[in-house]
C-alpha cells in the first residue's frame, strides 16, 4: 500500500481566500451560513439543532449552479441536464440527514471545475467557517457524487488528519485518466465504425457545445440502422456502459438486446459529456488520453 501523503495546511487557507458569510434562519431547529469564496465559488453549511457532532462536506453541498450546464446543448441533452439540476434542488436525502443530526454543506462545483486539489482547499475553508461559528466537529466526512466523488476520494487521501472517511458514488474508482481513456475508446470506436467523417474531435476540445452536438448526431445516426445499433452496442461495451440507464423505464431483460440498445442510445451522449474532457484538459494543459497500440 502506498504511503498517504499529507501536503496541505488548513490554517494557510483562511488567508488565501476572502469570504463573506451570513447566518440565515431556516427553521426552528436549524441554522445556515452561506458565503462566497474569492474565486466566486458559493458555499453553505446547515447545522440542525440536534447536531450529532458530524459534518458532511460535499463538492455540490451548496447546490448545482445553472452555469454548470453548457449553453447551446442539443435539446435532448439540455432536457436531461435540466432534469438533473431540478432533482438536486429537491433533496429529501439532505433533509433526512439533517433530521438525523448531521450537519451538511459544502460548495458548488463551478468555477473550480476539475481542479480537485483546489476543491479540497475550498471544502477545508468551509469547514473552518463552520468551526468558527459552531465549534469544531467531532468527525468530518467527505461525500460526493460523480465529480464530487473524485473530490471525496482525494480528500481522504490527502487529508486523513481532517476527514474520517468518505461516502461517494459514481466517483471513478479507476481514476479520472482511466475513465477518460474508456470514453475515448468508446467514442473512437463509434466514429470509426459509423461515420469516420463525423466532426467529432475526440480530444483537445475547443468547443463543448460543438462537440456535444457532434456526439448526439453520431449516436442518432448509429441508432437509425440495425448495423449502426450493433456498432453503438460495441462502442458502449468498451466503456462498460450500463444496460439500464433510465429509472423511469423497466430494466431490460438479460436477452432483450433491443431494449438494452434503446437505453444505450437514449443516454450514451449524456454519459459521455465533452464538458468533462474539456474541463480536465483545461487543468492538465492539454490532452490526457491515448489509444496508441490498443487493439
């Protein structure tokens, strides 16, 4: 097992960022503080009256900003993104946690983007302001979904002195680079077998709306013929794409391949958003994926 690295000092963060926060009355049994970091990141923390001493910090703990949805998305992708955003605003999970005595909160995922180390720094500043307001927590847990899962995983690696553990989902256990290579293999296969002339750049994304439209158009083209649907299924298999992707529809039977491909076609573009690659490339300073010598 590799040794855990401890490289950040929480005390230095307070001076690095200027914050403004206010106390809001939520209900008879809860209080809320909010603020904005120097980089424009919104944050919040909510403490119930029956606080059990544990705080949960999440990259998306202050909600999902509308600015995180790219402009000019194809209609189907825009609708899916809007639906996901609306579901985040209705959060019975958070309500349940508060009822159990957990303090919850964190930041918004933009504008920090895919700078995961900076995201951890931001969460530590939020924790510091919680401590100044209500006292030090007995236990701090990182939580997160998708991009937030990556941040939570890295948080417990980098700051085991602060985080007692993490609860994460869809957080890319193989790592961001491995995940993007899987997506590259899937999209490369789809373009190569369905339409090599499609305007899909694959890497070095300079326009997220254009690349998103190109992915959606290629999936639509593939889904129009039996041969194309078979190639779409193959491309999806290269990234182990889920065969059941719509919770509003019944789970396809193991041998109901048409129903499986229907759901792949419905969500393949949404599951391969160019915004992720563009965000990582921005932080990395260029392309991070390759398929040289891949059979």
